[in-house]
C-alpha cells in the first residue's frame, strides 16, 4: 500500500465519520423541526377556531405562525443539507472505489458529479443568505 493510498484511506475514513455525525445532527434538526411545525400549527389552528379567544389572540397567533414558518424553513434547510451530505458520502465511496480499482473514467465521473454538487450547494447557500438578509 503506497503513501498516497494510506493518506487517501485516512481522509476517506475521516470524511465518513464526519458524515455520520452530520447526518445524525441534520436528521434530528429536520425531524424535530417538522414535528414542532406540525404540532404548533395544530395548536395555533385550534386557538384560532375558538370564536372569542381566536379574535383576542389574533396578534399572538400571527406571531406564532411566523415563528412556525421559520422553524419549517430551518427543517427544510436541514433536509437539503442531509440530501447533500448523502450525495457527498456516495461520491466519496465511489471515488475511493475508483482509486482502488484504477478506473479513470469512474474517477472523472465522480469528480464531475462533485463539481455539480458544489455548484448546487453554493446556490442553496446564496438562497439561504437572501432569506436571512445577509
């Protein structure tokens, strides 16, 4: 096993470990965010359906709906991050396989897919910055 192969294997292993942690974090954010949004929307909707109480608390329920919308946006962002992370992990595995087998065409394909994924990630980041106003 050559020097570059050992280094590549260590980098690949580190990326896979980081990917597992990232998947756990993003999956939890997504799951909890969608649950909060769903349950919160049901509660706010229930309050709004009560005739007198709904009218009295209209300003509060409006703020609550805005906050729930922001939570839903964060959960959707976590979903996109999870999808990008899964794609990245797949590309790392395919790239490692291409290096082990010496398949140049597969390595070029993985590189091309990685570049396209990077462009998509940059686009998502720019959209998120616009939403946040930064």
